[in-house]
């Protein structure tokens, strides 16, 4: 939402009746520049937290590798070392998480709920507990990613900075979003992906404050990261060879497989959480310990699947790499199942890096199977693994721009943009046709109900929920007057966002493509209302 003061008369019939005076323009400009400077401070803070977290994880992973090497030299009972040690360490992480339940899992759904004013963000407990418990969980070998914790800690850094500067609630939410994008930028050296993640996933708004603030924060965070950790991309990929157009059908096939397996990932993740929910009698620390014990057993035999998967991706991206189909299938299956077990443990950890690993393995499978068709081409696996990461990310998260830009920045390679775009859009179409919810939308709906004992504040409207729908091309609402639009019962249309403008709904307001309608309804009716809105208007639900 653009932070500007306008009179109600400015919104008559959805348009402005008067131009702002030079004094008003100067005031808005000063306010905007001030906001950008605050976003830079948020980016520096979020970047510092992300770099510290990344260094802590690197040390923890080094210790795990040393323990595993020593365990393989111990005869008889060496296979028990990592499972037992991991169970103790992750059990402590589970115990810590109970002091801040919102830090469990990725943290991104919680940030989205905070931005939707449905949850509180208490930065004083989120940052230390997410940092420590996340380091213990990922360092012990659970198949979880580092990006979820940094996004949530970055958002918490944004709130901390807002509190220090005594900002309004509206600006606080903007700075929280900026901090979240900065956290993603710093952890992956991907500033543009951090910006697009804020615009496409968190805010879904192209207003100057959203885009400008996210840019300023992400650039600042990336500068901090590069100054301390170096300027190299996350994945060091050899020069990818040019691929003939004859290979495009293979990337189309990869997109189809990514869409199918992306839907399977989302359904399996929610299923594993349902299964863990049936063990409510078990304390969190015990469930976390059991998951870590299982991860240790698997890791003793297949150490490549432990952690987020960065070393495994690096192996797949080596020039002229070649693997057997059986090995790739085993790696994919083990990583998939271990990710489900790890996330259901309820300790801090994201899914970005594990799903990128799965995408790389899926791409490598297609590339290895396709090698006999193109005997003159060497090094198909790095090319297909790179495209597979983007396609699988798009299928699971349903944020195509973020996925495409993220993989491009993480690899530093642009040669395969055409097959990457093709596979990503095919994966998107396939998973949409299957009706699978985007992973963060599904996880957001699974957040526990707030209450007096929940430690979180209720939604902004108290007993009601806010949903947003976008008027798309070809929808029944496009071009119609509001008075002619039949909304479901128990709904209240409270605002229309058109680009960077906020329009007061009136009966004679004509809806245009791209308008975002903000609708209030009862919390108990939210799911039914979303379905009715989709059927009546063919609009797309975006929150």
C-alpha cells in the first residue's frame, strides 16, 4: 500500500479530481526518500543476521562432517554416533522452539500472516530462538533450508528497526516485508530475487514503497553479505554449453515431471504434518529427536542427503558430470522422504534449498536418460539440473518470477534462459491443472488458530478475515460496475487497489483488469467465500 495522504475527494469515481500542489509533492518526495533510508538500515540489519546465521551453519556442518568421518572409522557401533548425537541436539532445538512456536518450520507463512495482520511478530524472541534452534537443527543434518529462517529473522529485524524509529503500523509492515526480502537476498547472494519475492509472494503489490523499499533493503543486505562472504554466486557452475532447439521437447518433459512431482511434494508435506499432528501427546522435543535419529541413520549411509543439499547440487553442476539412473533415483527418493520427516519435526528450517536439490536431481534424471539421444553433447546433466531447480521451485512455491530470477542469480548463468522459461511455465500449468495449492498458501492455512493462550494477536478485524482477489483478463468482473457485481453473502468490499492507488468502492466504480479487491468476511466463512468468489467472478485469489 502506498503511504500517501490523500483526500476522499481525490477518489471520486476511481480517479483524482485535483493534482497535488508543489508543496504536497515535495512532502511526499521527502517522505519517500526517508523511507528508502530506513529500508537501507533494515537491509544492513537483516544482512548482518543472515551472514551470522550462514557462518554458524557452515561451522555446524563442518563439525557434523568430522563426526561422520570419525563414526565410519569406529567398528561395531559407529553407525549410532550421528543418530544419537543428532537426537540430542535437535531435541534441544525442539525444546527451544516451544518458547516461540511461531519459529517452527519455514517461518515464511508466519511472515505472510503478520503482513496480513493476522499474527504478531515478536522480534525479541524470534531472532535468538530461530537463530539458535535453526543452527542446531540444520547443523545436525535435518533436510531443511537456511532461507526460511533468514526470511523470518530478516522480517524481525525490520520490525526491530521500525520500533527503534517509532514508525506507524503501516510503515512497520512495509519494513517487515523489506527485511524479509533482504534476508533472502543475503543468504543466497540474490538481491533481485529478494525484491521479486517481496513483490510476488509477500506483498503482491507494485507500489513505489513496496518496490523501492525492497530494492534498497535487498541491495544493502547483499552488500553486507558480499563484503563478508565474498562476491561469488551460491552455486559455482562451469560454463554451460549451448543446446540445440531439438532439446526443447526434453525440457518440456522436465516441466511436466516437475509439475507432477511439485504437486506430490506439497501434498506429501501437508500429509506429513497431518501425521505429526496425530502425535499431539508427544512433546515437540521428542518428535524432533525421533526425526533427527532417523536422519542420522539415513545420513550414515547416504551423507549427501543431509542438510539443505548444497554440496549435492554442486556435484550435479560439475562440468561433464555423469551418474547412473539408479543412483539419481535413490538420491531423489531419500531426499524427498527425509525432507518430509524433517519438516514435520516442527523445528526451524525452510524448504527452498531442499526443493532446489530435488529439482536438480529431477533435472539430472532427465538429462542422464536423454544422453543417448544427443551423443555429441557432453555435460547435459548440469544444464538439466539448472533448469530443473527453477521448474521445481515454480511448481512447489508457485512464484515463477522469483524462481527464474533466483536460479539465474544463484548460478550466475544466463545461457539456458529459453529452456528454463519453457520448463517453468509448463510446470506451473501442470500443477495448476492438478489443483494443488502453493506450498506457502497451504502452510498459511495450517497456522494454528489464535487465542488468548496462543501468544499471537487475532486478525486486524477481530473475528473476521481479509481476503484479496485480482481481476484477471477475461473474468466476469472485468469492465463491470460494482453495483452489478453479485458478491457472496456475508461479504464486505472495503477497498480496491489499482496500481499504486487505493480506491474507495462505489456503486458506479467500474472494475478494470489488474484491480485487487479487498474483501472482509467471517473467519468461519473464509474458505467457502473464496470458492464462491472464484466461481462467480473467475477472479484469482491472491491472499
